[in-house]
C-alpha cells in the first residue's frame, strides 16, 4: 500500500498556523483542487482563530529559555493541545479531512547555525485526532543549507498567481514575487512582533489597534537612523528573520532611546513603512496583495501608501486572516504528492526540496 496517491487531485485539509505575534492558533479547513499543471483552486470552508490563554502564552514566550528536557516535554504537550483544538474544530464537520498540515510555533530560527525548531509534535496531533498529520516543514531545507523560510511563496505562485507581489504583514513582513521563471521571496522586517511588544510594555495593550498609540508620537530622527542602519536591512536575499534577531538587535536600540513611549512607537512605524516601501518599489508589477494581521492596521497602511508608487489590494477577511494556514494546507498537499514545496530560489538551499514529516493514521 502506498502513502501517495498520484491520481488524487482534490484534498480536504486542515491547515494549522501559529505566528510569532502570539495572536493564537489559526485553524482552517481547506478544499484544494488541482485544475492543471500550473493552477490550483482553493476554498476555505471553515476557519477560526483560537486565542491563547495567558498560561499558554507564557509557556510559548518562555519556551526558548527552558531546559532541553522540558522543551521536549512541551513539544509533546503542545502537539496534544493542537490535536484537541482540531478535534473540537471538526465536531460539526461530517467529512473527515484527508490530513492535517501543521506549521507549529517557531521557538528557534537560526539557519545561520543550521537549526530551526517549530514546537508541536505532529505525532501527537495525529494520535489525538486519529488523522494523518504532516509537520516539521523547515528542517530539510535548513539541512540543505537554506533558510527554511519563507515557505509561503510556493502557495503565492500557485494560489495567488494573479498578483505581482504578495506581502504578508504578520509578526514579520515577508514578500513574494515572480522574477522571470523563478519565485523570489524573503523577510523584510519585523512588524507585529515589535509593535505588539511595545504596545504591551508601554500601553498595557496586546496590540496597537489601527495605530492609535503610534500616531500620537513624533518620529525621532536619531532612533530612525539607527534602526534603518541595522545590518539585516541592507543584506541581500536569501534571508529570513526570527525572534532572536529582534531581541538581540532591535529591542535594545529602541529601549536605549531617551524619548517618550509614543515617540518610540511612532519611529518604529516609520522604520517599518520605509523598509516595506523600499522593497515594494524595487519590484516590478502594479498588483500588490496584502494579508496578515497588519492589513488591519489603518495607520501602518496610510504610512505605506504615501511611500509606494503602486496600489495595494486587501482581500476578504478569510484570506487576510487565514492565508498562511491555507498555504500550509497546500504545502501538505504537495508533500503528500511528493512535489517540491520549498524553493531554493527563495531559501538559498542546494536544491528545491519536499519538506514535511508524515505521521500516518490512514492511507489516501
């Protein structure tokens, strides 16, 4: 009996995504159908975001500092937790999904040191749900010398190919675009991971809704110059960002500035909009798709629109909120079909590869 069913061209998949901004777990039931060699259709049939309890949020925030034994235990416990969330999510769904495709929650991402780690053991998701689960999408690419990120670009190519650029504003901003016959992509800069950190620290708010705190401040030129001169912003791709980079390189610069909290936040907004615009303006094509939580930040989008020479499009709420969960469902489909789901033109790996560990509970 074979795991792979090459004749199958339609899949019902649960995509799971937890971002660095700790908004919660995105769960999306996606129907994905291959129509020809270059085109796939999709529908998001049901989707929810389960917000983290304070207990889980603290566990995830502290995970990078716990001893190895505890981290391994948490890897299993979090996998079981994800399985419980999916089981509850599927209670009113009559059709059993073909499989679950889980990104997990990134705890470490240091491709320069040859490792990345996404919490949430897929074996435990599969055991809890009784549904085949695919997880651990990044490690093979890192082992091949790549960044292991971003992974969304192949989904951009096949699911959102009508757009010239796909910009995601999540914990980090990343962009994807076609250059001749190659898909190119990279992380641009931190976004919600740093905005949320400053909002919570200085304003006791989980996030800066519509930029209401930031817009009250003034741009501090010395701080802006220091931020814009951070090495990463001038590096050539392939490149990607992790929480460790923010903690080591960005937060100390911001906290070192002897200015008000509102001015710090306003200056970070300016840095983000400058870095986004620099990248968007350098890429050909007029159609820009913007998704991710940052697409709701009216002030950030106002700053961005003033700096770019093209218009952007904001899709419907399902796509804004669940595009990454959808794309991970799609990555799972590619893994099941043994097709490349990670592009060396994006990550810098030695070759395109097919990442993801399959924990089989049933055969397709």
